[in-house]
């Protein structure tokens, strides 16, 4: 069965960078659409970015555009979220999620069936 495990979170100063990883096991990434989500204390969960199963097309929330980059390495069965120019408002638990979907497009509003445990990102001086 598909499992997702996030890693790479931690404490970083404003303006710094972090690279999050989402390792998949039990299934290949080839047929999966992957999304990154985050949830800050007292706030609703929001979609950050996604990458399609076909062609690696990507989408980003407005808050992430120009600062975050999502990518995938099918050989390693891993999806990454490179975050730069981090702001305190980026502080949240970050989750990766997957849906079985063959598509050249992706969105964060679809039903994602598989979720990782989350990794904490804290941006503070």
C-alpha cells in the first residue's frame, strides 16, 4: 500500500531556505499526482503546490509563486519542495499528499487519498 513520508523541516531564519522531501513507498510515482499542503495553528489547511503525473506540470499558490519549487525524481520515488526567501507566515506543518491520477495538469482542490505524517517548518529570528 502507498505510504508517504515527509522530511526536511526545521527552524530557519527569515530569508532562509529549506528543502522538503516526500518519499513514496509501495507504489511508483508514475501514476500519481502529488501535492504539498500546509496548516498553521488556528488556520485552515491550504494547498501550496502540486505536480502532475505526466510531464511534470506544476501549479503554485499565490503565496508560493516565485519562492517555492516543486519537483519529482521518479528514479528515487521522491517529490521535493524547495523553499526560499522564507517568511514567518510560512510557518506551518507541511504535508505531502497523493492521488491516483494520470494527467498533464494538477490542482490542489481535488481529492487526495494518501497523506504523509507532516513535517514542521518554523521561520523565526
